[in-house]
């Protein structure tokens, strides 16, 4: 692993013997204030604790993605675009997000800091850019958390129509309590909730194959008949296909949590690349295999498929096709836990982004406060308060179902803007790296497309954002759909211009970008961790430990 000479000198001497490992005491990396990328005063140091293991970070990235977008949103997407559009659209967005992960993983390995892509946007682009995406993302995480809580109300209606808001309110305060505890409690809860969701998807996959082959209540082979049924496989042509981009963005949203957790990840030089390489392939397999099973087993015109009810969730329908009377209740319970997990992830991510904004002085300094366990408790309270306000909106006319639909659209577009910002930051980072005479070999985890990776993200994401509202302009103009698809764009532009004019922000030249401050230096604790793992995997049971690491 190549590093800059001055960083190499700063590292502790390697531990080469077992005695060295046993004598070494874990030490925390010194909190050195990172320089302002534009020069001037340094920003305040971070006080988050690196207590998330690779096992937890992997499942956080998976758990933050597998949620209501997959369990409920795929039914609406199938109804809108048909099985062909569903498969192609989710595959395209999946490939884009994988590239986003590679570019983000490259920067996060070098600079594993709180705030993730908001911090990187300020460092490699300009501070107006980081201010804009940071506040946009934090606010939409709060909306996402509220949307998950209102989805819980919809799910409770499967069993009862009385006081369905009460469990959702309890979930909100439960998540608040978890996020105010040391970060490893959050990581452990997310780990086990994610395992439940992953197992449910695996069961659904094999059950779906059996149902399609004839293991259904009618004992009939289904095959690919629903791909030629009615207007399938491409319902409503290009318009139906384009409308799925928002649904796919909502479904895949949360993958970028890899960067959000970087500031609290143990041994980031080793763990962030490992998570980047492995997690998205698992997510891609889960999503692509799932939409294939759904497209082959559920007709796009199934009654009420586009509603938010669990009774018409594609997952529930496949269980019912298999003859499971308890399938509906089982999937409702699983989806309810996924809502809890997604809300937990949104509150965590929103609080960390808000904390990161405070660190770079783009939010009030009070949001930088942490408790003795390194938890940014003020930021957690702020995000949960906004979530509570939007949750209260579910009692207005339209109810929880309408609020969840709007939350899905707003968060989906917000996710796309986050990917766009990651692409811009990656593009500028790679240009600055080359401009200052450094090579790709000096990067600890270079993305394979180099400078072109960020460029592809910029072009592809811009195309998606512009065309996904295609049907708004076709035929009778729909003001509601126009606002849902494009309201984020003027807000984004307005925030950018506001901060740029208020602070007189200028974009630094490539040679002015600081590539040294905040670059992670491997600690003694990291070296001990590496040696312990290497020793464990070299023994007779080394293959078992490697298998455990891959599975866990």
C-alpha cells in the first residue's frame, strides 16, 4: 500500500511478533483538526468513535437498502412499467450505484471522515456545493424516517384499523433511544434486523421458483406467461420505463451509507475496500433476482397492485400462491421490521451528515456536540424532531398512504442528487490528484475507471433526473407529478446560490485542493487488528474464518 512519505514516517513501527501484539494497547487516532480546503482557520476536530466492525458496516449498507422500496415499492413499479421495464430499469440503476460505491469507497478509504460526500463535496468542489447537498440530504433523511413511520401505520392496518399511529409513535422513540446509545448498539440492532430481511428475501427467491414451476394452489406451471400478458413486458412504453427511475432510486437509496459510516468504522483502510467490493454485489443479486421472480409470478395488472397495502405486496402474493395462509401475516411482520430498520438507518445517517456540516462550519456549532460515548446527540435530536413533525402530517387529509408516496418521490430524487454530488467530487478529486503529480498507485483503493468514473456518474445521473418525469409533459399536464419529480431541483439550486452569494464562495483550482490534511494514518490498533486476522486465517481453520468473514 503506497502512502505519502510524510505519512509513512508518522506511522507506528510494524508489529511483527505475537508478543508485540499482546503488549500493544489499542489507541485512538489523535484528533487533529482538518484544514479548511480554502485555507484559513482549521475546523473543529471530530469526536466520533470508530466502533463499527466490517460485519456491522456490511449489514448496515445492505439493511439500509432492503426496505419498503423493495417489499412495497416493487408492486407499484411492476404495475407502472411491466416486468421488462422493471428488470432493465433496476439493472441500470444498480450498475450506476455500484460505480458510485467504487468512487465513494476510493475517497472514503483515504479520508474516512464524518459527513461523507458532503465533506468531500466541500473539499474537492466548493463549500456552497457541500452546504447544498448536506442540508438536502439531512432533511430528506428526516423525511425518510417519517415516511418509514407512516408506512408502519399502513402496515398495521393489515391487522387492525384502530390506533395504528400508536405503534409508529413508539417506534420513533425506540429508534431515538437506540441512536442516543453508543454506536455499536445501533450497529448490532441493524445487523440482526438486516439478517432477518436477507433471510426473507432468500426464502422468497426459492419459494418463487417453486411457485413458478407448479408448486402453487392451482398446481399449474406459470413459466413466462406474464411477460406476454396484456401490454407486458413494457407497459406504457418509454414513459412507463422512465417513471421507474424514482422507484429504483428510492429502493437502492442507502447504499451510500458506506461513506456515512466511514467516520465510525474500525480499521477503515482495510474494511472500507472490503465492504465496497462485497456489499453491492450482494445487494445487486438480491434486487435483480427479486424483480425477476416478481415479474415471472405476478401479473402487472393484478388488482390494486399499485397501492401501499401489504395485502397486494408481490412478496405476500407469492406466499399466498404457495398456499400459505399465514404468508400475509409473516410478510407483514417482516416488512414491519424492515420499516424499523430503514427508519433506524435514516435517523443515523441524517444525524451524521448534520454533524459533518457542523464540523465544516456549515451548520450551527451546537450540532457538533457529542456525549461521552462519541454520539452526536444534538444532531440525533434535531433529525428525530423533524421526523416527528412530518409524521404528524400523516393525520392530515390524504392520510399515511399519501405521505408515504410523497416521501418515496422526494427521497428518491434526493438520492439521485447525492449520487450526482459523489460523481462531481470524485471527478474533481481525481483531477486534483493527477494535477499535483500523484499517481493512481498511491491511492489505497483506486476505482478502476479512474477520472472517468465520476464523469460517467455525472452524465448518467443527470439523464435519469431529467427524463424520469417524462409522462408529466405527455398529454394533460400534471402539476402534482411535476412537483413530485422536480421540486428538489430548484431547492437545490436555491440553496447553492444562497450560500455562494452569502459567503462569497469560490471554487478552488485543482492545485489549491488540500490532499494531505485528514488523510487517514493507520493506527497501532489497526495494525494489531490486521495481525490478529492474518494469524487466524493462516491456521488449520483459516478457511473457516475466511468463510465466516465472507458470510458475516
